[in-house]
C-alpha cells in the first residue's frame, strides 16, 4: 500500500515538474535589442523584399529596350481562292478566278536608337507563291536577302530619353523608400515592445498598490474599531482597496502579448516578457542639427516624390502636344532581293532595293480637344507644385517641432525619475508610520495619486523618446543618438 502511494506521489511530482518546465519554456524574455533582431522574420520584411525584387525586374525590363528585338514571322501557307482583276497581254483587264497559296518566313531585328528615339531594323525573309489555277501548278520564290531601314520622327520628342529620366528618378525613390520601409518595421517592433513593457509596469504597480492598499485597509479597520480613525477616512481606504482589486487584471497585458506574438510571428501560447532596465540608463541630451534633419525628412518624403510627379506630368504634356501637332516621319531603307524558281538560282537575279518615305501628318481640326487636354495637364502640374509647397512647409514645421521636443522629453524623463525616487521615499515613510500605528489617509491618497501619475508619465516619456528616435531613423534615415546617416552611399 505504501509503495502504491509512493509511486502515485512520485508520478504527481513528476507531472508537476514537467508542467513547471513547460510553463517556464513558454515564457521568454526579450530586450529592446532582442526584438530588433526579429526584423527579418516579420511579414512586413518579406513584403519589402518582394517589392525590391519587383522594382529590380521593372528596371531590367526598361533596360531591355536597348537590346535588339528579334522577331520571326511565318505564314504556312495562306491559301486563297477568289475572283480578281488581272491584266492581259494586249493591255486589257479581265476578272478571272484564281487560286494560290502564299507561304513566307521573315526574320526581323529592331534596334532602338537612344540618342534620337528612332529605330533601325534589319529584315530578311523568303516567300513562296504557288499558282494553283493552271494545270501545271507553277510556283516561284521571292527572296529578301536583306534590308536595313531607319525610321525617325523628325520633330517629335525623344520618348526614350524622357522614359530614362523617369526610370532614374524611380531608382532614387525606390532606394530611399526601401531603406525607410526597413526602418518602419523597426519602428513597429519598438512600439510593440514598449506597449508590452508599459502593460507589465502598470501591472507591477497595481500589484504593489494592491498589497499596500490591503495593508492600509486592514490597519484602518483596527483603528476604526478603536475609534482612532474617522468613518470617512476608513471608507476612503476601503474604496481604494476595492479600486485596486478591480484594476488587478491581466487583460491589458494579454492584449499586449497577443500583439507582440502576432508581429514577431510567435506561437499564440507564448508569454513574452519585455525587459528594460531604466535604472542603469542615462538619458543625456542629444546633439544634432535640427534644420539638417528636417531638410532630410522633407527631401526623402516629399521632394524626391514631387520631382517624380512633375516629371510624369511633363511627359504627359509632351505626349499630348505630339498628338496635336504636325509630325514628320522619315523612313530610309535599302537592301537586296531576288526572284527564282530553284534554290541554286537564289542569287542569280539579284537586284538592289531602295525605300525613301517622308510622311507628313497635320491635324486640322479636333474640336479643341487637344488644347483642352494640354490646359488640363498644365493646371494639374501647377496644382501639384502648389500643393507640394503647402505640404512641405507643414511637414517641415512638424519635424522641427518634434526635434525640438526630444531634448525636452529627455529632461522630463530625468525629472520624473528623480520624482519617483522621492515618492518612493514618501511611501516608505507612510509604511513606517503604519507600522507605528499611525495612519494619515489623506497623505496616503495624495502620494499614491502622485506616484501613479508620475509612473505613467515616466514610462510614456521613455516610450515617446524611443518612438522619436526610430521615427526619424525612418523619415530622415538618420540616427539622432549617434548623429550619423543610415543611408549607404
């Protein structure tokens, strides 16, 4: 019997031990720098890297415009039976029924001329015509040995040159925005960390207040029974105790942990703990050029985007003007071709070929549509510029206000840190007086309220300090603490 009880006891202890190990395994401590190491494990990081690959491929597609474009066309065969007008030996014409098949293979190479925006092409191909009308079913070949053609819009704008400017502007924007997006991930991680930290700190403070409120309430009951404490003061201690009991719940920290697990892609059952030792930290004033940081923020978030928008609008205006204006297209070509019935005679009847075409297109009347489109585009360009000036000035003022506020926050953090130390000393005096059978309810309530307010403000300011640091790491790509740019040269 004793052995059975012993075995069950050991099994129970083993189960409890395993449960404790499991619970402890689920709890993991994260420092601020630990959480930043999870940058590449977030879903946002994968999105940023996918966007980077897509941008690179788009630039690669644009670069291929300079490569030769090779096309192979084949028609095997084109069979046709119809009545058509044919010339006779005596010079007259008659309608006759004809049946023939036309087969051809052509190879064409087209090369963009980037300096002018025109094209140069080389064409070669062979064509076979089968005459199925007569009984002999004759056939013949036409051989385009090779022809080079240059086509150029004489007075039109060089679309490739402007597209290249657009592509180069996009590269600058994408490079900066890629780095900003990575820093935005860090910003979210830091915000998530401090949300969890503040939830933990409030929970710790609530537990301390609950213990103290319970002790004061118990002592107040004894003093009230001995008629050494007034009824209103006794009721106040009971109210404070009940309030502390209601505030001691895990909802806030549970929400913060869920958000933490979600962003870091952790298991939903994990119980992360944010560790932040502010007692050993020194918050010294930061030294940086406010105007320089504000200008960088404006440049990276407004100016380069504005330049791209204006460029897009200018290109749009040029396209509309080209559609509405007279155009002259010059086409020059030359090469060799031949006609034969047997392949061994392919080069026997070789002749040179030339092509010269000057095409003039003059829009005469479109009801004023072109002018209206140009006017709309110009108004849009003007509106873009005006709105940019407004947005830029508002944003810069906001940046300067933030940057001026950072050192004020640092000063306030140090003041609240000292204040909390003094309040803790007051709490010790209250505890000492309680142990000596003295209770000043009014003093207790005042000190408790001051501590709660100072405690919340203290950690809110620490969070705000780090939020500003990582905000401008993203906006200006600049670390205010080290006073260095984050943008790789």
